[in-house]
C-alpha cells in the first residue's frame, strides 16, 4: 500500500512540477532512509542566478578593497593561498589585529564558483583539509598593468554606493522624462561630481584607467591620427587618453578640452595644452577632433549640437574621430552585445543617454555636415568612428 502511495506521489511531482526523480540514495548517517534527488528546474535556477548576479561585482568589490588580487599576485609564482594565509596579509595591510577568515573564504569560494579565481583542496600543515585560491587570466584586469591602469577602478565606480543609486530609479525613465540620477540626487551627475571630490576622483581615475587599457589597442591599430597636426580631445577629462596618442605621434599638438573644474586638476603632459570650457558653446580649433565616450551621455539633439560645434571649429579637410560603445543589431545576444546593452542602461540611468548603432552614428554625423563616415576599428564592443569635413578641400 505504501509503495502504491509513493508511486502516485512521484507521478504527481512529475506531472505538476515537471521534475523527474533521478535517483534515491542512502543518507550519510546510515539510517537506511532514502534521499530523493529531483532533476533541476532549469528555468527556475536560471531565474535565481539572474536575480543574484549583483552578488558577483559586490564580492569582487570586497576583495578589491581588501587588496586580495594583489596579495595573490605577490605570492611566489605558482603558489596558491588559503583564506587563512591571505587574511594574515590583509591584516597587515589594513592594520587590523584580526580578520574573519571564514567570511573571506566564503567570498573567495563564491568567486571561484564563477571561475574568477582558481580553487583546489589541499591539506594544511596539521593535515586538515582547506581550500587554496589562485589567480585566473581574467584577474589581470584587477591588477595594475605596466602603465599603472586597472579595470578595478571601473568596478569600484560602477558599484559606488552613491553612483549606483541611479539604477534604483531606472523605472522613472520609463514613466516620464526624469533622469534617474537626478531623481536620486536632486542634481545631474556632473554637478554631483563637482560637489563630491571623493567620487569625482574615483570617477576620473576609472575613466583614465579604462582609456589607457583600450587606447593601447586603438593607438597601435588605428592609424588615422598620423596626418593630424592639431588634435582637440573634446571632453578629454584629465588628458590621459590624448597623452597616449601624443606618445605615439609626438608631432601632434594636443588640446585637452573639458569643463574648467576637470582640467584644473589635470597633470601636465608634453605637447598638450589644457583648455577649460563648454562644448555646447564653443570648441577650440584644429584639424582633428577626438571624442571618446562623449556621445553616449547625451540625446540626439545635444549630440548634434556638439558635432555642429566640432564641424565649425574643424579645418576644411579635417576629420572627427569618435570612440564609442557600439549598440548591437536586433537579435544579437552575444557577450559583446550584452556588455554594450548593459552600458546603454547605465547611460539611461545617469544621463538619459544611450549607446548607438552604426546607423545612428551615421545619421548624427550627416546631420552635422560630415561625410565619408566609416567604422575604422572595433575593439570588443567599442568602435572607432571616423568622418570628414569637406574631405577634398585640403
């Protein structure tokens, strides 16, 4: 009788929950009782994982703030470290008498499950089992490269407590024309950064680090700067991106153009002049205009206004060079597409801005009078877009 009832119960599970009984196993306690193992509900697991994705960058942020990747990198080559070993160095670096080893191990264990760290079980000095961790290739972006840049600063700025609040108001962008960031902070992002030096420094450092990492690929593979005499970096921040171009092409006279409070703290570079101003009003003249990650901050009308000012200040025969994330074509669900579309939502949250497709860039540039528009280079989901002013007027 009990066997019949159990059979009916199993059939009920299969028909109502789409599960399948995979096996029955003895419990480890040796009682002889059976443990039923059901097949996974793939959609439910997918949903739970998607819902938990924010845990990944927050765990990465924690270990970055604790300098764990650098501690691992400083270990003897090929040596993997346990949470206990890492905690001693964290304690020393942070001047803390004690560090919670269990909590650190749990964070590392989670990140290892995401293949961010390597992990394996070993026996410690007393013969007790413990897990040790090491760096994987992706971890190089948590460390500083030869030029001192790291994408860890981008991780920190993307998940800064204040800056992240805009994403909590993403729905407001759907319900009206409110900028989510302004909804969260009662001011726009640039006003917020001007009033908050700590976030401003983190933001500028992250933009500079990202520039250096991507610019290395761009300056070595895009050759459109070689004939330029005066290059204006519109919205160039502290000038790090322009500096890399000038290092490759020292004959260029560089003008780094940004808001006065931004260029006020910019370092000096050979061959570069810092100029403060407003790109919506007037832009310094040159035979080359360079805009990196500027267009995605603004509406189409605002972009056309900036491009019109670039066109006015650009010499006949000169070119404009833009570096922007490239929005994917509909139906593209690749990793490259997901990254670009993620940035699209961040731009919506921060500015009501957007990432654009190749066609949208062509439309903007044509509206400002530019011609001979082309995608000259693609790096990951970033594109170098090139266009000319009166190309035959040199």
